[in-house]
C-alpha cells in the first residue's frame, strides 16, 4: 500500500454493533493496569451482558521500564491475537499512558486487515492505534472510555454514552455537550479522524503515517499540555502539511492544560487562519462526561455564527 492511502476523506469500513453475549477482549497496549481497576471495569462489562476476556499480558509490567504494560512484543501480540480471534467482537483498551508508539510497528497489519473490522475503543495514547487501524487496515474505530479508567468506572454519563454507542449506535448520532460553541463559525462535512493532538503530532513522519487531511474532519483534545506546548504541537502539524485540506476541526477537553482562556487563544491563533469552521468544548477526551466519537465515518459540523449551539452529527451510525 502507498502512503497516498492516508486520505482522510475516505469513509472506513464499520464493524457490527455489540449484542448481549458478545465476547470482548481487553488489552493493554500502553501503560500498566492496576488489577483492582481492571476488575471494576470487567464487572461493568458483565453487567452489560458482555463476555470479557483479558489478554495474557494486561497486568504485566516491563521489568526495567515500569511505565509499560510488559514488553513491546507482548503488548502487540495481545492486540493482534484478540483482533484475529474470530470469536471476539470487540477489542477494548484497558488504559492509555504511554507505549503504543513502541508496539504499533510490531503488529502484523495484513493479518488484522484480513481478520476484518471489529469494535475498537480507546483514547489518549491509543490515538496511535486509531490512526494505524484507519490507515493500515481501513476500519472505523471509537474514541471513547477505556475499561480500567476512572472515566469508565466512575463517570456514569461517559459510560452510558459509550454503552449506547456500542449497542444502540443510531440513538447517538448527534454528538457533543450543550456547551459546544463556534471558535470559528461555519459548516463543514468530512470523515472524522484524530484523537489526542500530541500523539498525532508525534506520529508525523512515522511509517504508514498520515500525509495530509484532505476532506477530513479533525477531532482533537489533550491533557497536561500547557498552552505553549499546544502551540508547538499545532505548529508542527501545520508546518508538516498534516492539516492540508482539512475541512473543519472539533475540539474536546483540555484537562490540566492551563487556564482555558489561554488554551482558547492558542487554538484560535493557530487554527483560525486555516479559514475553516472550528468548534470548541464538544466534550470528548480526558474531561468529564466524555462523549464517544466514532472515527472513520462521515459527519457534519455546524458551528453557527449567531452564538447558537454547535452540533456534530454523524451521517451514519458508528456501528452497523
């Protein structure tokens, strides 16, 4: 496959929705997972009527680098084995952290592609895998709460939105919080892609990476990045050409990124000159009440100039 395949305008193949009794695999592609948090998350999945199975290395810790959930090859192997298991309907990440960049090139993406689409859920560091699944396999994914995180265990609003997306995707086609507003007004249509913006910038120039964004509708959020660092991250995306042709931008939460007025100023100054609609505070990512955002599906962003509520509406349900 050539690098030109990274055109964000192409809708991706959607997996089937989950049903009671669906078997779902939980994997840890990045940081180590506390056992008690994992058990809490698994209990919720069982309450939903799902049959969770845990990857062999989910509770592992790298012997020298304790910020990793075991060796790179083991994390990649768990992910690939779960995806290629025909009895598994979904691959759910336990948590983010750091480490997906280290394991992503160890996955046999031809095998993943041959296995066909499956529900895939995660955010934060898992942005690396969202991009790889989109660009190397051609499958749509879900940017949403992870099984062993506080967002999944303790945030009832975020958890219910994920549940509805998994089981009743037609009921959650209009996305975003009532707080959503226009940073730059306008209307745009494109195929959703994105995630944690620092991870998108870190992937520039990596094998199989995105070379442009023609026709794409970019969704970005982050945590723990001060305004000057967000400036640098966005500047790198702009200078590299990675945002060339992007139709619009939707912004989620910016938890622990400093005073929001300063974050907002960076977003406006860096993204405003693109001359495309930009919406803010749609409520996905690391913040409270996080919405699940489908990636790889066509959507319409409406950011009215009169101060009315912004809406992001997917044109098709996230899952079949």
